[in-house]
C-alpha cells in the first residue's frame, strides 16, 4: 500500500493523451491533486486499483482522465462502465467525463439511473456510447432486459463503493462484475473499506495496487467562511461591492484559469483598483516583484491561480475570495489557508453558482465546518462607504501646505465670480475624481426607483433550463445594462418576468429580441402596467 500527501508537478508528465491534457488546460487544471498524481500512472499502466479517498479530493478526474486516454473513439460501443450510488452522482460524473473529452470528437457518455424514462436511455444505447455512468439497479435492469451488453467492456470503475454497500447494491455489483469480460481493468474507490467491499475486491480485482490519500481538510478556526450564491449581479459587480465596503488589508482572489486572472485584473484596474496577477505564465522575477509589492502594501489585491499561490505567505492578507469555485475541497483548504496567518483572523468568501451548490456541500463535509451565507453589500452601502472615505480624505487634506497653496487662487475665483463656496468645493471634488459621481445608487433602494422600472417578459423559462445567471449575462452584455438594473427575475415554466429600466431604447429591445439563450430567442417585450403592480 502506498500513501501520498504531495502533489505531482503537472498533468503533462503523467502520460495522459494530448487531447486530454488540452482539455485540462482549457478548464484551468494546472497540477494534479494527490489522488490524481498517484492513481493516473497506475491505471495507465493497466493495473487494477483500490483507491481510498474522501469525496472532494478529485478522484473523478483520477479515473476519468486515464481511461479516456485509453478509449478507442472509433469503436462506438461500451468500453467503460462507472457504477455510482446515486442519480445525482451519475449526472455529475457524466458531466465531468464530457468536460474532459471536449477534444475527443465523437466520444459519447451516457448516464443511466432510476427515476428517468427508459426511452432516452434505450435510444442512446442503440446509437452507441463509449462510456456508461450508472446506478447498479438501473444497470442490472438493462442487463436483464437485454438492452445493454458488457461484452465489449474494457474498464470498470466502482465509485464510492462504501456508499453503494450502505444502499444495498453489493449483490448487484457482484452480478455486474460477473458479467463483464474476464480481461478487463477494474478501479475501486471508497472512503472506507469494510469487509464486504474487501470481498468484492478479492473476488473481482487482480493483484490490485492500493493507494490511500490522507485528505488535507483541516481549516483554521480563526477564519470566518462565507459564501455568496451568485444571482442577479455579475460576480465582478459583487466583488467590486465587497472591495468598496468590506474593510481589508490585502486580498487574494482565486480564478480558475491563467487567462481569467489576467482578465479580472484588467477589469478591476478599469474600475479604479490596483491589482496584479499571479499565474503559471508569470516569470519568476515578476512573481517576486508582485509578492514584494503585496508585502510592502504597494498593491492590495492579487488575483491568482491555485498553483501560482502555493507557498504564498503574506501576513497582511486578511481576505481570500474564491471568485471561481475550486475543483476539489483540498484546493479550497489550500486557498483559504493563505489568510489567518500568524494568529490573525481571516475572512474567506466563496462565490457559488446555483449549479455549484454540490461542491459547497462537499467542502462543508470535508472541512467539517459550516459556511454561512453572505449578505452582499447594497449599492447604498457602497455609496455610504464612498462618502465616509471622501470625508476622511477632506479632513486629512485641510490645513496641509498643499491645500494652502490653492487657497489664494480660490479666494480670487470667489471674488471674481461671486461664487458659492460649496459649489466650488463640489466642482473641485469632481475634478479630482475624474468627474465621476460619488453616489451611484438610485434613490429608493438597490432595485432602482420604482418609477424608473417596468416589467418585461422573455420567452425562455424553466422548461428550457434557464438559470438567473443566463438571463443576467445576456441582458448585461447584449443590452448594455448594469447588473443593478436587472431585478425581480421570476422564472416561470415557459417564460420569465424581469424588471428593467422603463426607458430601454427601441433599438436595444429590437436587438435583445433576437438574442438566443438556452436555445430560445428572448423575444423580449414590455408588459403594460396593471392595477396594483408597483
């Protein structure tokens, strides 16, 4: 048995097929987790395997990547079977396979599970599929009906075997493995290895290699952990509000890809924040300058990838923001460990899209700590903070030699123009801030003045798979709307209602009508006011 607790250098060194490595680069995977570094070479070497690892350690990629590297796409027949305990996990694992196979054109993945009609599963099986991810009960149903044959199977994975044991699937697993070809490779993954699972391994695995991963899941108690469920606002707008309102010394923001770090820094700088990127493409000399500037307080915001932030030890980092959800719970622990150093308290904030809630639960289970929901600062909070900061700047400037040097000029201006001192002060403040308004929130709350809004209907709804973020993204990018102008999203079965500015230009509406979201044209239209609607 081998135990691993360190990461390998990179996926490229593990022997994976080039299309798989290309897909990993595209989704931002830079370095394998311990379970991946230990498992991938073993499976590529053709060995059976018993992997003992917790959920959230990255084990799906640990078996998906090597087996995808060995599949023969030209043969459109079942070559890999993954058995999982639940419908939810079947969908999740199938989606992961599809993500890793984006550079393998023609590869088909089919999730099969109970509670779903047989018809789409039967149609997909008739057309031919390379990878089947299924629950033991539904797989047995297909075997007994004769709608699934395992004769062409080359690889089998038992994922979360102990969970399948608790759900009473051991007999089904035994029968399924008994129907698989004698010459096949089997990988068994389980958080624990109770006796019945050991028996399955002894009966169906051949001289398996055993790998145990000690998960690094301890998180410091001096770090407050919060999450924001992405809705309404873009993540960039949410981050901007946090930066303006939340008191912090230095902040480390995590993005998933190298390109994302650069783009986020550019967007933050465009909004007036000083930030720098750290990623694998940054040369060592530049990295050292960035870290030195962060330590010295010359910059307060660094946007980094997981790999680039490893070993970063800067005591003044008070906040870690997970702008993109990490790939696994261990990465999350590594990330938030960059704050709360030297006995200080720290803040960790996680942005979670609705479809990423499962990873939130995995992280909470792995760290054994609840992550509390975060109430995002409102636009009014931002304005109050800006006003307070501006007052402090005025107080600090009054009476300084620099201020006195302007006094004579202003006195002359007052005499010559009979001007009001308050108006002059306001004009000077606007000049000093690039003529940008200090207060941005609309009167009446974060959702805008009621008189300035109208209800619009778009012809995309729940049945089309619409999520709030889909609509916000389309309206913001195509309609040139700010996130705070998009409110009250009410997703119905076949359409959605949303509150937008009442004065949308006709050409904007005409453009938005033709925008396609979730395969449907928006066909947006303004609803007439009705009695009682505010």
